[in-house]
C-alpha cells in the first residue's frame, strides 16, 4: 500500500466536498474503490464506468491511460488528480 495525495477537480471536488485528500492504495483501481466508499453515491456515479472516456486520471501529471490504466501501481508520495471528461471544440 502506498500513501498518495488525491486532488479533486470540478464535479469530483463537488462530490467529495474537498479539494484534496490522502489515501492508502496499491493501484488506481484500489484507490477508486476506496474513494467511492469514502465519498458515497454521488462520487460513485462519477466513476462507475471506470473507462477512459468517463473521467481523466493523472498520476504525477501523466495520463493514466498512457501508463497502466487503472492497474497503474501507486507509490508513496504519488499525486493522483481526478477530472471530469474534457470536451470542447
């Protein structure tokens, strides 16, 4: 288990009620499971699909989709940022 800092943006911030938090998890999937339990139904709805299109996850500034996705192993001191889907034109 690694102790990481989680930064919440936009709807994730609203659902969690905070800007950041610390958590212990071994990988991104474990982290998201922990956060859904901690922050409840509204937060859970944001991550329920757990697909690359449903939200953006950065680990130390790198897109998790370019790493190991939800299987990305976390290390002590990592920073995980959660963003809603980004769209525009």
